[in-house]
C-alpha cells in the first residue's frame, strides 16, 4: 500500500514561494499605510482650515475682528458642540467645539490667521510626535521630521 502526501521538498518549495511573495508585498503594504495616514492628516488639516475660516466669518458677522493668531490646540477629550464666544479671541475653543472628540480620540491642530482675520494655514497630527502631519493650503506629500507639538 502506498501512502499519499506531500514530500518534504514540495513543502519547502511552497514555503519558499510564500516567503518571496511576502517579501515583495509587505513593503508595498507599509507604503500604502503611510500614504493613507498622510492623506487623512491632510484632509483633517483642511477641515481645521475651513473651521478657522468659519470662526472668522462668525466673528465678522458679530462685528468682531479675528486678529492675527497662532495657536496650538488639543482636540482630544473635549465636548463637541460646546458654546464658544465669537469675539475673535476664542479660536481654540471654537476649534475644540467644531472638531474635538471625547475619549482621547481626535488629534492636535496648529492654526493661524492673518491680520485681516482670514485663515492663513493649518496643520493636523494624531499625536504631538506624529510624523504624518497634514497641512493646508498646500498639502504635505511626505512624512515630516518634527512633530506638531514641537
């Protein structure tokens, strides 16, 4: 009676082929994950920018000016939808209300307006040390060397 099965050589060849395929695919997948994180960060930076512009428009509608501001805002563990003043001095609170998330979700933003009260630029990162920082206008196309918290 003959026993059917695979030989040791056949099993080694299959394992070698799987190893070669994994060696080819894993770096590509890691690159896709990095590009995805960067696209997400750029999209969130654009959202920060649009919310800055919204706040400045709300201030102008209330006859207040949104003067030149440079801020860093923690958008985690806040109450979304909280009330904020439209006097031009509460941009951080406005961003926390518009973009913040409870339970440690969210991220960190860096934003600025010019002297005319118009949104100038915005950055967003998931953590202060994150290398995937989004920027708007003018998206970043690769990882940055310094985190948003520095």
